[in-house]
């Protein structure tokens, strides 16, 4: 079974869940947000993103993939 771990980053201390939708860097430090979790950018922990984590929270996202085979009868 293949397992992939990534992280979503959301803003702390706000009433709604607000997720980061871009990958800020030294050259482009602006952070864009969305209230829709589907718009959130996946971070793998190895990114060179520049994010002040004292203002944000990381949410671990684990995706498990499995392949199953089943023999079937053909009429």
C-alpha cells in the first residue's frame, strides 16, 4: 500500500478555516488564502516556502492507495 503524506497550512486565531493556496518564497512573499479546503496547496515539508508558522497551523494529510485484484467469471 502506497502512503503519501503532505501538509495543508491554515491561518491561526480566526473564526473560519482559511488555507494557504500558493507557495510563498523569498522573491514572491505574498500569501494567498481561501476558505475552501479543496483550494489549499499541498506542502510536502521539503518546500522552500517562506511561511511564518507562528501565525499558521499545519494539518497533516495522509493519502493511502491500495491496488486490489479479483478474479471474475465471464459469461
